[in-house]
């Protein structure tokens, strides 16, 4: 009986973590369409990515759509594994913008988390989306 209770607790924790993670990704994705946020995030796109293939604003919008789709994907059992994997890849892909911001704290202020804590946070997020997506 106790073993079954433990499995229910783990499954409940996983479900709650999955829902919270999905809501956070959808909410953050939506912010990618708020003009003041778009301006700040567009400024974080390293110059090497400008026009390849999108403008900085285009990158912000594309990443917003990706976050919204990934968050929704975590809630749909058929797309959950792909969503978890693709969100992990997404987090790796957006790290250069976070690193750029970290190196320009004078320009981005509190939005620019220092590089090492940001990298550790990114790794934790990758582990989280893989767990809620693949478990």
C-alpha cells in the first residue's frame, strides 16, 4: 500500500510540475509580443544573428511562438515527449542571447543575469523540461 502511495505522490508531483512549467512557458512566450519587452529582447540578440534569417524583432517573435507551442505541447500527451526535447533544444539555442546580455549588464540591468548563474539556471530548466516531457 505504501509503495502505491509513493507512486501516486511522484505522479502528482510530475503532473503539477508539468502544468506549472507549461503555464510559465506560455506566459513568457506571450510576453514576446509586448512592445516594451520586444524592444529589450531584440536588443539582446547578438549581431551575428541579425538577418539570419530574421531581424532581432523577428527572432523575439519566433522564440515567443516556440515557447507558447512548447508549453502547450507539454500538456498534450501525444506531443509531450517532442515538446520536452524541443524545449531543451530551444533553451540551448537562446543561451547566446542570455550570454550576450550577461556581458552587457550595464545595458540590460536586472534582466541580465550574470553568466554562471544563468548557465546553471538554463541547465536546470533543460533538466526540468526533459523530466516533465519524457517522464
